[in-house]
C-alpha cells in the first residue's frame, strides 16, 4: 500500500478483495489531508430517526460492500485512480442519544475537509446529519449552496413533537439558516403518504424545485436530468442522497421505506448524468444494515458513492464550471 | 384517541408511529359498526394453501407495516381522514385446518359489514378466503358482482386432488354460484407455467376478460386501465389483490411466487387509476411473513391497502357511479 | 371478550391464538385502571442505547410472541386468570431522540399506575427507561425500594461521554436520588469485559450485593435464590430484567450481548424461586427484534414476563409479606 | 451406488457430501422393500398445526441437513452400514388442507412398511401425523404399543374448536382407539403454560407416566433413563419425538416453541440410553424450516434421527428382547 | 412415476409439489441416457470464486425451487412433456478445493451427454465450470461453438494472481483453445467497475459482439434480440447464463453482484426471444443460496432454466436450423 | 489514537464503540512489529473446506464483533492494556482456490511474527490454515510444539479424494512433519459420526491425548483442565480453536457443525483455566458469517480471542514457565 499521497486502493488482482481491514474501497485509512482530493468519512449517528433506527452501522456496511469496487468506471470512461488521491478518513465524532451535541461535533469535524480543500463524501447515519454537514460546507463560502436532493421525503418539516430536530427536518433548518438557496435547489423522488395537503405544497412554497416520484417515472431520466443540469450548472452543489429514494426491493435496509420507488439502474443513470456539475460534498444516508438481510442496500449505496467519486474524477480531469 | 365516530388514527406528529398496539394505521380497534365508512378486518386462514403456508400471519404483518402510513394521499389529493371514518375490526373467526367450516364462519362474519353498509377491506389469509367473502358480498345484492382480480394465477381450477377447494379454486366456485359475472370481470397479471394448454384457455372459456402479465408489460399501465374503466364503470366491483401479482423481488413473502411480475410502482399506478369505479369490498391476500425477511412484502401490501382506502375516500368525497 | 373488569384474555381453545390484534396475551387494551390488578405497558424508547439500537420495537415483538401463552402456570400451580384482572395499557409516551424529555414523560405516565394501586409490568425499551420508572415507583412511597436486577452489566456508570445518561447509567442515578436502597438490593449475572478494575469494585463500593455470572454458574440456582430470599423478603421490590442476562444463544436479539450467560431454563427457575417476595413493579428491557431472526428472544422475554405475572397471582392469592 | 440390497449411502470420502440429489444420508431412493431393514419416509403434512405452520417442508430440510452424517457412530460403537440395509422411500401421500383424508392416506401407506417387516423412520410434518402412523403400526399386531414420547406438550387434548383433530390431539385418539397402552407409555419433557389445572392432571389421569421438563432438569438424564428402561424393556415401542422438546435456542424452527427446554447434548444422551429397547417405528415431527434461519433445527433433527438408526443397528447386531 | 423413457415429472394435481425428494421439476433421477432428450445435471463446484463463495449449493437450491414449475409454457405455447423426455442426472463429480482436477472430472463426465446425443442443462457452481463444459461440448464437433453469454462480467481475464484460473477466466481459455468462435458469439449485460480501460476494450479486441447493460437498458429487449437472432441463427450455440446478469434486487444470492442490472421479466423476455436458435447445451451459474434469504434467486434461476427447456421443446417440436 | 508503541485501543467511553474502521478491538492497524507484544492477523482462506464454505469472511466478522470488547478482564483480574502492546496487522496473503500456493504464502508471512518475538493471534479461515501456521511456528524452534486443540473433529485424516489436503487433514500433516509432539498434545471435544471405527482409534494411535465431547460433558470442566495443565505445563503450546467445538445453538456459523456440543460459558471456563501455560500462538478458525444470521458465532469467537489475549497479559504480567 502506498505510504504517502497520491492515495489509492491496493491492486485487486494481487490480493483478494475480501482481505484486510475494510475501509471504503480499501483506501488507506489516513487522517492527514495534504495531497488528498477526496475523503470518505463516516457519520455513524442515528438519534434523529423517528421510525426504524440503526443507521449508525451504515458506514460499516457500506465500507464492507465497497471492497468489490474496481478503479475504472467504464460508462464514464474515467479511471478514479490515479486521477484522484483518496482516503478513508474514518468516522466523525458523535455522541449517541444526544442530537444537539453531536451536530456540533459533526459540524466542527466536517469543516476540516472544506478548509483543506478536500471534497468529502459522507456516509450516514440518518438524514439529520446533513444539517451539520451543510453548516460546515457553508461556513467556508459566502453564498448559499445549491442542494441536489434525492429522497422520497422532503425532510423539511418544521419539527417533530413540538419543534425538535429529527431526520425529517434538516433542510428546513438549512433554509432558515440560509445554508442553501431553495431557488437553486431541487428535490427529486418525493412520494408516499403525508400528514396533510400542506405537506405537498410545502416544498414549492419554500422555493424548491420538486420532481415527484410519479413525475420522474413518467417523464423519464433524461428529461429530468436536463432540468437538473439547467438549474445547477455552474453552481456549488451539495448532493444529498437518501437511500429511501430507491424502491424497497432494491434498498430494503432503510428506516422509513416508501414503496413505488426507483431501481438501481435508474439511480446509476441519474448520477451519471450529473457530469459537468460542480460538487463540493456528497452524503449517502439512511442505510440500515439491520434490515438488509442480503446486503443489497449497502451494495447499492457503495456503488452510488462510487458514482459520486467518478463525478469528482471527471470534474478534476476535465474541469467543469460550465 | 377518539372515543366515538368518526374514527381516525392518532396524530403521528404527537406520538411515535411505532408506539402502541398495532392496528391497521393505528385505527381504533372497534367492532361496533355505527358511523363507520370502512373496516379493516383480518382473515387469518391459510389451510387452502397448496405450497408454502403461513398466510395466517399476514394480517399481523400488514398491520405492523401499516403504522408508517400517514393520512393524506398526495397523488390522489385526498385526505383519508376525516373524509372517512374507519376502524380496525380485528379478525374474522376461522378454524385452522378446517376449510369448509372456516369458510362458513368467515362468510357469516363478513355479511355483518355489508348489512351495516360498511365497506370492508380484508387482509388474508390465502386466496381461498375470497370465496366466502364473495358469498357474503353477494348475499346482500340481487346481481352478481364484477370481479377485478390482480394475480399471477387465475384461481379457477375446478379442484385439487379430486374436487377439493384450495386457494386455486375460489373464482371457479364463485362463477358456479353466480356470485360474480365473468363478462363484467377481469383478471390481470396471469403468468407462469401451467398444467396444460387448457389452463390457458380456461379463463377465456369461462367468460373472463384477461390481461396476461406479458400483455400488461407490453401495453403499459395506462392502456390497460382504460380497458378496466370501460369494462367496470358503473358496476359494483369486488377488488381481489393477490400479492403474487407483484414480482418476487418486490414481494418475496408469498406462497406460490411467479417470476416476471410487476414492480411496486406499477401496482400503485394501477390502483390509482381505478378512481371513478365503485367498490363494495377489497381483499389483499397471500402475504406470507415467514418468507419476507426484510418486511418489504407486508410494507407493499399495506401501501396498496392504503390505495384501496384512498379510492373509498374519493368515492365518498366525489361520489362516483359514472 | 369481557367488557369490564375483571379483565382476562379470550379463550384460546375457541379462537386461534394468532388471530386478532396483538396485545400482551391478547389481554383487552384498556386504559381505565379501575378493577385492574396488573397492567402491561410498553416503553418503546431506545435513545439511551450505546451500541446496537432498536429496542423501541421490543414491546411489539414481546406482545406478538406472548399470544402463545396460556392462562394456567403448572409449576407454580396457579391460574393467572381469574385470580388477577389484567390489561394491556398500550405504550407510555416518549419522544425518540430526546432522552431527558422522554424520561419526564415516562415518569409522569408511570406514576398513574402506582397511584391507582395497579402493579405495572413494563416492556422496554432500552435500560435507561428503568430510571424514570423507578422515579415513578418511588414517588408514591416513603422508603427507597429494593432492586432485584438481572443483567450482564451493572448499569451504574456515572455517565458516558462526559456525564450524559445512557442505558449504562440508570441505577447510578437511582442511587444518587435515593430511589433504591443498595444494601437491600442485588445484582445478578454480571459478566464480560469492563473498562478497568474499578468497574468491578464499583457495585460493591456502592453497597449492592452482587452475584456474578461465574458465581451463579458455580453456586447454582437454588443457593443464589436462598440469598435473594433472605435479602429481599418483606421488602418492596422492583424487579428489572435486562434480557442480556441470558446467553446470546437464547437471546441474540439485544443491544450489547455478552457471551457466557444463562439458559432460558435457568431464568425460569430463578424467577419461579422468587415466590413469597413482594413486587411493586417489573420491567423487561433491551429486547431488540432486529437482531432476533428466529424470534426466540422475544419468545423468552414473553415467557419471563409470564413468570412475573404468575408471581403476582401467587402474591394476590396467598398474600406474601413474609 | 449399489444397485440392489443391502442399501447404503455412497462413500463420502469419494464424492463431496453436498453433491447429488438430497435423500436422507444420501441413501438410495427406493420404494421396493425387499432386503430393507429400515426406511426413511417423509410425511409432509401440517394441516393439523394450530399456530405456526410449514412443517410440510420438514422432510426436505432434514434430508438436506442429513448429508453431513457419516456411517459410524462412535459413542454406540456401531457401524450403521453394512449392519443395516436402509433406503429413503420418499414421502407418503397427503392432501394439504384436508386432515381426515390425509390421515387415511398416510395410514394406508405406512402399513406397507409394517407388513413388509421394515422399520420405518418417519419425518413429519406436524404431530397430528403420529395418529395415522400409530394406526398403521397397531394394525399388524395384537397388543397396544408402548409410546415413548418426547415433547413439551402432551398432545392429549380431546379436541380443538369443538372436537376436531389437530397436532394437539393424536395421543388422545390413540388411547381411545387402544393403539397404545398408557400404563406402558411415558411422556418426557412436558412444560409451558396450559389452559387450566386439569391439563396438568390429564396425562396422569389417562394413565401415562410423565416426566416434566423441570423434573428431567433436576433428576438428570441417567436417572430418567433408568425409569424408561424399567418401564419399556421387552415391549414393542413407538418413539415419537417432537422437536419442541428441545429448547428454542437449539431448535427455533418449530411451530409452538416452549422456552426452558433441553440442549442438543441432552437429547443425544437420552436417545443413546435407549439401547436394549425394541422399537417398531420412530417419528421426528414439527420441524419448521421457515423459522430456522441458520438450519440448526433441521441439523439437530437429522442427528437425532441418526441416533434412531444407530439404535436399530444395535438392535439388529446384538438382538434385544431383554 | 414412469419406469422408463419417455421420462417426465409426476402429476402435480395428484401429489403435492413439495412432496418427495427434490430433483429438478421432480423429474426421475436417472443416469441411463437412452431415450432421453435433455438431462439436468448439477456441477456443485465453487473453488473458482474470487469473492463470496458457496455456489456448490446452487444445484440443491435450484432443484428445490423448481418443484413449483408446471409442465406447460403458455407464452411459448408448448408442452414440455411429453414433447421431451427429460431426467435429473444428479451431479457431476468434483473435488472441492482443487480446480484443475475438478475441471478434468467435469469435462469427462459432461462428454457423456454429448456423445449420447442428450442436451445437457447444467446447474453451477461458479462460472469456472463453463470451461470444462465447453471442452466437453467442443470435443464432439469439428467447429467451434457460438457462445451466447448473459453476464455482468466478461469473464475473459487472462488470469488472477499470476495466471491461475478462476470464475473470471473461462471464456479467455475457451478462446485460446478454440472452443468458441468469438465472431459468432455475443456477451450481453456487461456492467460495473473494472480494473482499467483495457478491460472495457478487451471483449471487442477478442472479437466478441458485446451489448453492455446500459445499451440493453436503452435499446430494449426486442432490438437486442434481433441482433442475437441475426448473429446466431443456424449456429450450434452454447448458452451460458450467469445469474449476476440480473439485478441484485431480483437475484441477491450470487458471488459478485453488480447493481444496475435487469429484472426477472426482462430475463424471461430475452430467453423467450431465442426460439429458432439451436442450442447444444445450457448452463445456469453463480447461484449462491447462502445470500438468498427469501429464495428468490434460486426461484428465478429455476424459472429461467425452465425457459431453456421450453426452447428445447420448441426446437424438437418445430425443428429449427433456420 | 496512539502514534507509536505501546499500542492499545481508543477509549470506548470517549468515542462510540461502533465508530471508525473495524480492526480487532479497534486496535491500531500497524504492520511494523517493534514494541508489539501480540498481533491479531486474519487468514481469510477457505479453499480447504469440504462442506459449507465462506470462512474467508471470518476475520471481517470477528473484527466487527470485537469492538464491543473492553480492556479489563474481571475474572482474570488483568488489564489487557497497557500490560500488553497489541496491533491488528491486517490479513496474511492468500490465493483463493489454490491451497498449496496459499499455504506457502501464509507460512512465509506468519514466520515474520515468530522471528520478531510477537505472539500472533490468527483469525481463520478454515482449519487447513493451521498447517502453514504451525510450520511457521515450528520454524523458529528446535522442538516440536504442544498442540492444544479444541474441535469436534480430529482433523487428522490422511487425505480426502486420494491424498489431497483439506480442513480435515492439517494435524496429520503436522505430525508427519514433526511440527507437533502428539504425546504432549491434546484434542478436546471430539464428537459426531465418523466414517468407520478406525477413525475413533486414530487419534489415540497417533499418540494424542483425547477428551471426547461426551467425556467432557460427564467429567466437567475442572477435571479436564487439571489434565490439560498437567500435560502442557512448561511446554511451548499452540492453541487451535475450531469454533465447531461449540454447540450449533451457540455457534451456528460454521462449516461442518456437530450437534451435542458446548455452551459459550463452558468455553470461557476452559480458556480461563489455561492460565500458567505458555502459548506461542493461537488460532480461531471456521467462523462462517454467511450462516450466522444473528452474529452470535462471531461474537463468541471475538470473546474467546479476548480470552487468548488475557492469557497473554497474565503470561507477561506474572511470567509463567511453571
């Protein structure tokens, strides 16, 4: 294994991929950020979950599944390595059972990446962690970010049980704190039953562009991608991917699954179609290994994180800023 | 919780949805039918199963999964509550291991709903239960019902092992007893291997309209829905949904799964497209929790039952009788 | 089913035990406490868990498994019903993700039982819930309670991550608040690795009698029961049973399992040997259905709760106050 | 593989044990009974089950697990082959969902073995199948049989739901029909809650010797074996083994599990201690693969069936008729 | 059951399909090849697997699932029996842990079928077994075969760990040995990350026609089938189906799953569209029961093998040699 | 985390134990052996398995379960850290599918530890890996080692399928190569069916002391420990622990399980009673995560490895060489 940057995984044709301690893609576990393009970091926190809980084990499961990944992406025609130097940073600090304190710790730790110019890829954890991650991302720039949000839920409730933060509230807080600009943000995949008709209108009222699941099913991937490209091109984007965007058949291991979702193939196509956009951070959240008996949820999550990294490789190789 | 009609679930924003005893959608468990629009009732009987068995635990699993459901349906733009007053009635009486006697008990109990003007939503149980349920539904009206039947099997065999009733025979009996009118009935989703070529012709010979799985895959949902609407509009319909209509990837927990089926998203679209029709009862059968390790079958079944109830809400709010 | 006290389950020889909505032993779901001897109540809270999480689904799983239980206890030669009138109260209020507030809500709700003279049997939830339950139990009496505590951990750490409450701290708080009298309390089953040697001494230093797992394995059940009887006879006892007292082979579904534990048969013998003691409340905690693939943990928990209720039946029938 | 009797398994050191079609111990699948000492036969019927159902798949699971077994039994110091010639007969005919007719078919088929002088080893199925099997066994002899019955339940209820046969009634019927002599029969392992105090007394009243689970736990295996030997020596014995005799930790895959049972090691010791007795048939019932996620129930059942066959090998090699 | 050719399954309307010893479709287990059209044979070898391992249990699982299949194929309008005489031959000999020796044994055994004019349907096993199977198939003819290869991987690496054979190398060896003609062969479904850009080009460089997963998703089944028909019509074809062609949601039980794959319905359509081609052998490989908790992978594999046999029935009934 | 020796885990009271990349006990992943007392190293090789396969994932599972372990051992009254400096070395090199070559690579890598004076704790892998590990251990000393072997099988077959090495042969080879001295070695726990009577005698004939499972059940732990202590005291011991020594209820996740084994509590007592002996290496083999649905096998294995390390801590603190 390399002993300094550029960092990359060991050769899978030399040593079996199931061998060794499981970091993401078997990347070196390093916490020094010099010479690093991207860092995978776990955020094993799930105290914000309102139904099934256990996403604290999400990072472990995604790392375990990721060792199957190989370094060249055929569809994007890009070699992740050595184009990029990447590490597995380990996990950010959290305190199970204590959301406000954990959010502080997460934000403080996450800022390190942004200050070092390293693009972080965060593995949740429940969706509440996107709030401190956005706070960190916003702390180093003057303008609000664009949010590209794949999810079956909008996660913009004002609060639960009288105003408290949960995994259903992060983007409401992010709006209130001007971390994101809703007019330059888009939510894709919303579906399922809601509490009342105001819930449906809420995303629109707050200013988000919204593509519901039904709309995506009917319009198709290419048409929606065009909308996304037009909206986000040239903007600093934060991509947040809640695995419950995917249908429960493809991603049973999640906390609040909604039926009628999307296949893995659709997810791949959606993410591949984002080339040309500028991403400052990614998160993959709500993977719940305890409800994933065949491991297909973690496997898909790992493969979609791989798409994130391929986008970064293209971004670095080709430049972007369209 | 309300102490009298109109009955509705408790507020999910106040108390966690996983709390309390699990009735369908956390509806009040009530057996008094005054002021009730619809009643969910379990029919935990599986002695009619000819392969895997265990659907007697289907009602429990569907109830458990249903607590995730919220009261407003965005795609149909209808609030289930307070539009409707609904209850969980509990289960109908059955005697495990004894089909003829259980069918008698089920029919007698089911009649109560029809006589009280309450629309029942039955949770099976194997498909044999549709026969006594149809007997009950037919007992209160002068004309045969229209059957809208989603299934990978026609369930019209004349008998098994020399004439005995099973979950493969209910609609043959229903025809023989004139409970349903085949010319105003339709079977959708038939597929898989059969015993001989007569099996293929049988549905047609008996007078049913049939849309095979392959046909639905090729024609698409909208085209088939138009056919259904034209056939059934203005008729009293009984909707019977065998979960093995769905592909095993989306619904592994069933007794006689057939590959090459449909996604959850297609199921949702099919059911949503039934607005305007008049339903007198629904059943959701063949959910087998023992083969549903991630719970996605029960989750989908609960969500499709939710579609049934949304149709009722539209029916009540808008009237129908096209 | 009975429509007023005395409350009891329906006859299992008449209707199949898997039928109907699943309350504990299919007891009536009632929240009115007149004429009630004991009430089973869920406390679906797991925000105090420091490793695996998901005990919020413990009450559901224990209720589901409990429907197998029949009303007569042969070894204790006592009929639970009609000796006792018992109900399933449903669940106490909690706010997932917020421990201090949930503890307040739990304590307030639990007090109701004690003020009404009803003996509660609580189904956790993680072990942090024992603290508010003890607060409620202590609030109605002048003297500290005796604690009878089966567990592989002492749960007397002063705090985690700088002083915060978790499922490892309830009895430390209970001591500090004088809710229990350590000299009249006993912890049984402690085992497994600890942080340092002070942890081992801590229970003794705080004044508890302790029987480690190794000691129980070597001394045997009868000898330890004699010690318990001598210590606790005539005292108001709170029995707290953490399912991780049991070996992981018999109870895999728990949050922080420790190997080298006890069989189900030993648990039954231990609980049966408590007849003659005076219990004011019971709790059964740390049942985690997501790690219980065959359901044996919930089944054992339900059977041990049944032992609790049999003790109450003996207490009522025979009097106690030795 | 041999092409005529004596029949025996192929050599496991030559071809991998997991290879080929799975008969019991990879014995030849043969239905011709000449030159056969014992025949393993499945009875895949579970319509008598009153709670969990699915034992119809028990024979398949036991066969699958049995391929691990090798031909020499060290503790009994006996080579099963070539001492014995044994076959896998396949399954007896049954009609799922129809108990009376299936019982007729089972009895008729089972008689074949007894008339041919072949000792059958039956793999259930639920415990209701012991009734037709006993009818067949009794049909070829003048005197009632002795029953040696390992179970957590007595299975002597007079009926369920008004007199119908289930898996809880076979030995009541067997008594009424004088198939077994209760004074020369013994039930071992009874435990768990019952309906009322008469249930406890019932076995005794009917004339059975009974060793409850608690008694076996306290007296130990050797002491109970001495009682069994004294009672049954010189008698024609039918051994019926309900896998729920075993603790759920060792045998989770069963229909009505009872906690507080026995380990696999105790089962092995009990069966080994039966040498010298004369067995005319064996059954192993209530193995439910759908609740056996790690396959340990079927594995134990296969190993206990192996103990049955070892007893036959000793019986043939040494003679018995003490 | 028939006692001589033509061989066919027993009547599923007479005896329950779950009964008896599990051969493929409950076909007679026969090793004599006279009067046999096709033979199903297991190849339980998985020593070539480079990640998850356990496909040695694939044949057992596919056989177990296959008993659900009935003899008439409605979409192809063909009765498999009596059109064909078919057997379950059992398994070919292998030595676990020793690839070169096992490949010799497999090839030698497989030749028997080709010399007898029986079309074999092989159930793997990992994909390395296709090499000895192709050697056997090629040994009886003068020209290289056409390969029709469904897979997410090309399996044409030159070697692993310095030149050794694995499940990633069979078709490279087959090319080098001129067992197949790449210009008359096609690989369908390739996807997922690879080691470097040469991997992408390799199939093309070796002469194969390739349809990537993405291309199949975009072009659709009918268009690709036309290409296949044009390429392969009139050629002797070997069809090799790696179950990881399918998406992990539909086939989780496999050794090196790749996300973004195909549904079961697409697989059925692809195979049905091959009528008119001439197949000399089929294999279905990489089914891994240990990662298939709901059994849907084995079920799909069994159904796709059924499509193979239906193609044979059409081939025999209609002739082909277009 | 420490950046140089002495190496120890991070503080579990500061950061949640489920956080970070999973090394054994969260020890630093280090391959430099200066200042190291013990090194945990995976040997993810399972090509020697003759039945179920998949122990290549054993090291990952044991590491994952081990993060629950805390640094102080109460029963042995020893702090593992800072008494010892320990690391997780990662995995030794292997080539899946190729036993002879892998054995060479394993032996070469393992020698490093012995030459550096570091006590290795190996995590298998199937039992074939003990052979190269013993070769490495023997290579640095003049005399054969004493083997302390816990297992249900003797693993001393001369070969399988005509002389080839498997997981059933390592100790036969070790004897032939004089790596171990059988007269100073002992095998504990043997049980289960064997191929013929010579198998039973074989261990004795080769010179091993043997304690069968039945003997250990009857004599008890203390008596057997005395025998072990007398035999091995003062000798250089290699401890090999096959997890199938344990009963399948406690360790379902293994390749060739044998019923009638031992509880986890017995294992703990056996290992604790080895204090005073001198161990030069340990291995824990045959953990198969794919058959361990609740993770209890890996958990027990991790806890028993912890006992190994505690023995080392005592050895270092107290000296030994009795």
